[in-house]
């Protein structure tokens, strides 16, 4: 096991990464507040890992809430199931919530913890690659709205993140690739040497080689931990973590939550950001091809759906959280491994980027 730390003063917390970590009482002992524990999971993960997880909480008054599985359920009505469980079992303000699942479970559990009795403790136990390398770390929590993704939420840091890499054994190939999109992101925004490593070892990651998977998770989590420690509330450098997300969130919302996985949409978004950076004179065609090849090797899409024409993108991106004073902010590239946030770009270049990376009407996107 390796342990990293998110350094936030009194609110600092560990990230434990390793195998066979579920059920280890010593990992949760310092993270639990009070005697009441509510484990939140979903219909897919609970049958696989709830029993093992419960073993770590034998000394506590433990209950569970099982949610339906899927991005389409990341909403306020589903969130209310968590509150109903907490209230019906008379949980007090010293309770602890535990998120056992992927990014949807983690985001919703964290938001419930931020809201319940104006804030209670929670622990992240992510079971998908995407949640292990991204959403479980950093305290972003929330739910979707029909008009925009993650538009209702709060910053609320966990007490600990416990990443048991054995949970990836039951992850399907599509979800694994979706997680690799967020892994690729860290190389593209800050660490070109990590991008080189991914180019060399992508086949091993797709084959779920434990050593290489653990290394990718550790590097990704360290990168995010450093950024969050420097900018917890996204007033500066943390915005770089949104590479591909302005385009990606529009795709997710426009196609209906759950039809495109978050990582799939972000992958296309990162490539579109590279294309727009090229048109703005920051990247070469070879750079864009390098991004496209890496995304393609991870078995991720490289074209937006045909239905996502320019006007639809603009309509959805105009209500994104990254809009400032009516201007859309994008994370673009100065170079691969060196990103920036900007709202300065030629609108004609943006339109050309969208049309160039949108599937033809005759293609399956």
C-alpha cells in the first residue's frame, strides 16, 4: 500500500492506494466521526463489495443506502434517498457517510454529507478507475440538472480516500477506458513525461497489469492532490483539471446523461481542445495527432456525436460552470504538458473545431 496526502491544513487527508484494502479497520479508524456510519452504494457495486466494506465498520452503528446505477440518476430525487435513509435511522450531526462506488456515488454521497445537518464527515471508497484517479480526490460534490452537468453542488473534502485496486477486476472494458481519459488528462496538462509513459505502456493498462495500473493511479492522484492543495476552490490552477470538460459536459448533457460516459466525452473534449489550440497557433498538427493517437489507443472516441452541431454546443456550453461574464472559458494548450485557461479565441476557429471533430450524419458516434 502507498499513502499520499492532500495537504489542506486542518482538513488534510490521506489517499491510500493498494490491493485488498476493503475491510481494513485501521484505514478508517481516524476518518470516522461519531458512532453512526451510512454506506452509500449502488445496485451494481453493493453485491460485489458491500459485505467486505462492512467488515471495517463492525464497531459502529452501520446502515446502508443502495441507489440505482447510472449517470441518469445523479439528480435531486435520487439524492433524497440518502437523506431519507439518514433521517429514518435518526443519524445525528456526528455521523459519517461512506461512498462505495464510482463517480456518481461519490459525488452524491459527498453532496449529501455537505448538506446533511449543514455538513458531516464522509469517506471515499472509489471502485472505478475514473473515480479513483479523479472524482474521489478534491472535494467536488454535486448532482446534475437537465440543463447542465454538476450545476448543483458544493466543495466538501472527504476524511480519507481508500483506493482498493482489486475492485478494477470487475470493471468492464468501457468503464476502464473512460477512466483512462482522466489519466491521460494529467499528462496533457502538466506532465508530458507522464504522457510519454502512457504512450509506452497503454497496452499494459488496457490489460489491467496491476503494477502499471497502480503506478498510473498513484501519479494521477499525486498530480491532483498537489493541484487541490494549491487551489482548493478552483480560483486558479485547479481550473486546469477541466481540460476537455467544457466540450465534454456539453456532449454528456446534449446526448442525455448516461448515453456517453464522462470519460468518453472528456476524451473527445481534450482532442477538440488540442485542435482549437492548433488553430490558435499554439500546437502543431503533429501535436494534435499525438493526442488523437493516445486517445484512440485507449479505446476512446475521437469524434463528437453527429447531433452535436455548432449551435447545440454553444447553447449548452453557455450554461457551463466555467462561463465568466458571459464568456466561455476553455482549457487550451501552450504545449503538450503545459495548459492554460482562456476565453480569448477566434470564434471562427471554435466553429471549425466543432465541425472538424463532429461525426458525419452517416457515422455511428
